C-alpha cells in the first residue's frame, strides 16, 4: 500500500495523462463513466423494493451503488467528481488551468450523455414497471426529494459527498491489488449513500429517470423537470462537489502533506 505522499504524487502524475488525452477519447471515456455510475444507481434504487423494513432497505441500496465507482476505477473511465482532484497536476505546474477546465467541461458533458443512455434503455425496456409499478413510483419520489433541496442543502451535501468520493479514489490508488481496491472503495461509497449526500453524476441519472418515467407511464412529475434538474440540483450539487473534491481534498491534502510534484 502506498503512503499518503506517494499516493498524491501518483495521482498528480496520472492526472497529467488524463488532462492531455485527446478530447474525443476523454468524452467517450466519460460516457462510459456516466453509464457505470447510472448502473450502480439503478441497483441502488431497485435493491430496497422487495424489503419491507426501510432501514434494512436503505442498507441494501447502499451496497449496490459502489459498483459504479468500482467499474470506473478498473476500466479507466473519466468521472467528473474524481477528476476534480486534477487540480493537483495544476498545482504541480504539470498542466494548465485551461486544460483542467476543458477536462471538467468535456467529462461533465460525457457523464451526462452516459447517464441519459442508461435512462433511455431503462425506460423503453419498461424495467421501471417492475414490482407492479413500485419501481417507477420510487424513482419519482427520489427525484422529487432531490429537486426540493434548497441551494444551501444541495451545496453542502455535495461538498460532503465529494470529500468521500475523492478520498475513496485516492485510497484505491494506494491499494496495489484488485481485491484491495474493491475493499477500500466499497465502505466509503456505501457510507455517502446511507448519509444522503449528493453526487452530481448520480443525479444525472436519478432525476432524468423520473422525467422519462413520467413521460412513459403518465405519472405526475410535480416539480421534477429539466429546469429543476439543472437549477435546483445540478448547479448547487456540482459546485459543492468541486469545493469538496478540488479545494478541500485536492488543494487541502497537497498542502497538508506539502507534496511537491
């Protein structure tokens, strides 16, 4: 297992390659990451539906979501929240701020496209009709709760979420075996799900899933629409994720350990 300083150096060096990837390759890998996170989110939503005890159901749902980050880690996909730490490479003067912002923009867009692909497949394969329509109703209730958050709530929950996600990414880098990487990814990602923190890429699935479900099944979407997706959720949550991942973890750990590239 790598030490904290070795881990930060390894991430910074790997970040240079990520930032210098051709934009098309970056975008394609981001689509895959969006799909992987969305698939974990699907499992997260369907796991508790057959469990009559809400607390047990919550724990069951939390065991499904880490699958998404495990797939991202092992298959080298580009995830916006993890890439917030690429600011380390900029601090080390190995990459420009412009290249960092380009990566964030391309990867954010690719993650969104990947999430929508999964939503479309789930909707028109009619998998949301499982459990006599309870799946569709649950999808709707999750989205309604997410767009009902205040700006401050979304922002703060986003900060906490990406602190955990980015620490998890670093721990996965520090682990040298495949089993070790899975072992360090699973508990903290399950933790943020149980705690109800907000992950912008996951929400690229959760809220559009409800929008498409309302179209296909005629359910009342209430306040859930494309406008509320971006204004009520993705905007504050994404800002919070950037604060948590780039500033608190990326900048904070670099200076705490006084790591030089």
